[in-house]
C-alpha cells in the first residue's frame, strides 16, 4: 500500500488549502472526500476579505457577488449602521464551486483526490491507516478538515468540548422585484433571533437567508426564519431549500494534535465567535497545519509542537477575545445597546476592519470597554 506523507480528510477550505500548501512543497498528499466532487456544502457563503486577501491565487472566477458596504441593523434599538470600504468586505461564493477551485489548484501541484471515500475508521501504528468505504489509505500525518461533526476527531479519540450553536440556512428564490431590491445589499439583523441574528446574502440568482442562535438554547428557528422573511419584505417565496447545521463557536479545550492527527477549521472549533464566519479561519488553520508539517521535515513530535505554538501565537488569542465579545454582544444587551448608542459607528467600523484583515481583536478589549462604560455612566 502506498504511504502518503499527509492524508487530508475533507475537501473544504481548510483541507484544500492545506493540500495546496503541502503539494507545492513536493510532499505526497491525498484528499479524502466522502461525497462526489464538486458537492454542495451548507454555508452562507460569505467570504470575508481578510481571508480572500491572503489567498495565493485569484478566486474571482467563483465569486458571485462582491459587497463593499454592509447593512447592519439592531432593529429593537432602531440602530442602522453601514460601514463601507474600497475593497469588497464580503465576497459571495457557492461552496461547491469555491471548494472545487481550491481542490483543483492543489491537484495542479500533484495532490491526489479520492472522492466517494467515506471514512469508516482509523488504525494507528507505524503509520495511520484510514479505513474508507472504498478501501484503506495509509499516511504519516492526517489533517482533519471534515467540519463540525468531524468523524476523524471522533475516531482519533477527541471528546466534544466545543460550543456548537444551531443555524438554519435557506437557498431562496424570490420574485424578480424582490430579488432586484434585496440583491444590492448584504444585510445582518441582530436580534432577529433571541441571542442571535439573521442574514441575507445575495448570490448570482438567489438569496442565501439564514438565522442562528449564538447560544445553545431550545429555539424554533423555523419560526424566526418566517419572521425574518417578513422583515426583509418577502411575501412570496418561489422556491426554497432548507439546510440545518451547527457552527462551533469555541475551540476545543484538549488540544489540536493527537496521534499525528491535526485538527483544522470547524473540526477544531475555529469559526469567529462573534460573526460565525468560518471560511477565513479554516483556510488559515489549514495552512498553519501544513506549514508545521513542512517546517518539521516530517518529524511528528516537532510538527505537533509547531502547530500548537503557531495557534497559541495567533489564532487562539483572537478567538478568546471574540468569545468574550460574543457573550457581551448577545447576552448583555443592556450594556451592548448603551455602547452602540454612543459608539455604534466606531464599533462597527472596528469590526469591519477585522473582517478586512486590517486589524485584529484587541487583546485588552475588557479594559477598553470598562473605561468606555465608566465614562458613559459618570
């Protein structure tokens, strides 16, 4: 049996980006995908500029629309803010086309792709053997890029320590006059769902409309989706396709490397805790895992240490601050709304800078907010 340097489970942004980086350095790489490619992937499809600007190749051929302005609503407080930039804040993609482009780019450098190979188990010895529905694959390293449910993580022995929230996403066709009106704006409505938000993302010929609760509570999201359609002024739906999914809004608490298996993207819990945008951090973590393996010269112990160090130096502090802001944003509405009324534009501009990749979440955010809140009260 051929032994690959790295086997990657999952052909999404994390997996395909890791494959591209590894294959470019002449490592033998195989991507294992359970479905036939290209395949549909449940996702709002909003790709933040912070991720797009770091791509090693142009992805414009799979971008359906670009938006240079956001419409952000806090309806219960009557707040409407519209940050704008010279570069597209959010680019709209359909994940089947976007992911397939990344996979094809990895293939250009020699990455092998095995689709219709569903992972059924794993054996650990001198090498890792991945048992799939279409035979076994052996490798020195495995990168788990198989999403929120991550069978790879389960087979390797990780317990569930992430914080997962429920979301519904609909691919919606509406009347031509409604599409003409709604296709001009990316819209985010906070409080459209208790402790959550709704979004309207215009694609080429339809809308991706979704609702999510940022807290793991028992909630009828379908009811709030129907209410959100009313908010958007949609009285008639021509066609809609429902997709339910979970978004991990916190990283795992028991590490990201085990038995030469590296967790990335949603499998690791790397979605932004405040915005729930996951594509950018998926790509970033996939590249970090690949770089760690490359820099270690395939030394398993060194590679694991490198990856954990890279995460601790960059992504994990960001996610910690994002988690704090998420709790403030969704759970402490009194303080949030006081801050928004006085500093709303400044806060949204700062958040837009994060989406653009022009700044990171400030690590001293608690001190900053305390100082602002004191100033408002006294």
